[in-house]
C-alpha cells in the first residue's frame, strides 16, 4: 500500500520508529513500483546502507533538529 510519499536523492529521512538521520541515495533496481528507498548513514565512522519501504520513513527538516 502506497502512502504517496516520495523521496528524492539527497533527502534526509529517519525511520518513523526512530534512529539515525539517513540520506536517500536512490531507488534500488528491485524497486519496480518505487516503494523501496536505499539510504546511507554513519554509525560512528562506519558508513552503513540499507533499503527501506517508503511507508517506514519520514522526511526530516535538519534545520529543526537539535542534535
């Protein structure tokens, strides 16, 4: 089920359940319907990446972040 949310490369997102800020890198090749988003984030000095469904992510405004 699509929420109508779509992200662009470079958007800063976070899992709705919390977690680190992540940068949208692209829509993976297997994301035929555009429902999956590949993100990258740093865990300390290690660069991590993962694929998430759009429904689990929210766009965040880094200007409003206090961290």
